[in-house]
C-alpha cells in the first residue's frame, strides 16, 4: 500500500466502522482463538479493530494500520467492547517490531491493497521476520476467480460507495496458487488453504476470499550464529571421520603388502582409537 492510499482509507474510515462493525470472518477467527489459546498477537491492517474481538480475553493484542483515522475508530471500537490493544500507525512493509516478537498474526483483507509484487513480497517477509519460530499467521485476500472478477485485470480499482461519492481502492486479486507460492517463497509452511466459511460450493477456487493458515518452521529457532556453529561442528566431525577411515585403509593396505612379500599371515589386528572415543578394527 503506497502512502497515496492513506487519504483513501482515512475517508473510508467512518463508513467502514458502521458498515463492517463486526468481522465477516467470525467463525474462522473464533476457531483460531480456540486453536491458539493465548499469546502475543499482531493484527496487520487492523482497520477499526473488529477482527480483535475473538482474541480479546486471552491474548496480548497489538494492531497496525496505515490509516490514522482507522485507528481512531479502533479505539472507539475497543472502548465499546471492553478490551484494549496497543495500536500503531505503520506500514506492513516495514513493521516497527523486533525479530520474533509475536506468537501469532492475522492479516485480514490487507495484503491485497499493496500495489506491486515487490511490496507484497516484502510484507510477507516482514510477517515471517516478526513471528517466533513455530508461530502461525492467518491471511485472507480477495480471489481473482470469484465470478464478479473473472474478467477483471489482476490489478484493479474497486469503488467504495459513500454519501460523498465513490472512493476507489486498489486491489491485487490473487489466485490460490499465487498466494500459496508467495508464502512458500517467504519461508512459510502451508498448514491449510480454504475458502471463507460462508462459501457453499464444492470447488474452493471460485470463493470470494482465499484464506490461508501458515506456520514459520521451527528450524528458524536457530540463529545464523548458532547454525554456523552447528555447521562447523558437523564439518569438523566429518573431517575426523575421513581421516580415521583413511588411516584404517592405509593400515589394511600395508598389511596386504606385507603378506604379498611372504611375511606370516598371522599379523595382529590393530585397534585404532578414534578422536570421538570410538574404536575401529583394522
């Protein structure tokens, strides 16, 4: 989302608060609250805060949005529903948080507002960065293959209708394959890929929304420094094994040479103690 979209979402904020007062992903988010139980949760593109509601009791909540007006309505929403969250005006391409700060993140109908592939890829890398290893993210975008968009370009303007007239919002319309591929490229493991719960047709590919649950793999628990140390130890161990096996081969080769020139065949078996404390028979 470029900075020139900030005025667009500032203008939309009052109508959005009234029209979308409750999340359309209530069933999905309530299921996630049961799955995740508790932890630090970041809501990226939190808007007026409705998607916080299923997590209000057992989670430490943080939300970011590029629109300061949306955040004002989020404060109003939280006051009304009796919970609190730390709110920051920020861009999802540059999240103002340290690495591995959050257990979970939700990105509901936000990623598709970024105007170019580089920005979208950067946002996904940022989500990956701020999640703890083993942390999960729930991401939704609009589907390019829903019937009303089949003949539209992937990058398109969709009007928000208000009393003041239409306000155009940028959307990048995703396919399931595109979003899944982008998330894998960012380093995520795909846990589930599904349509919104209100979709009733057997083929998911024509749903209005694409919903993905993804995980940051546990292998990222190791820092680069730790990984380098582990790699170094593995290399040292491999080098020792090569040297030990070469020593055994050399002794066997020498014994064969001795036998070939007529020395007695009852040569002693030599026991080679390895550096690792193991014994090799040669």
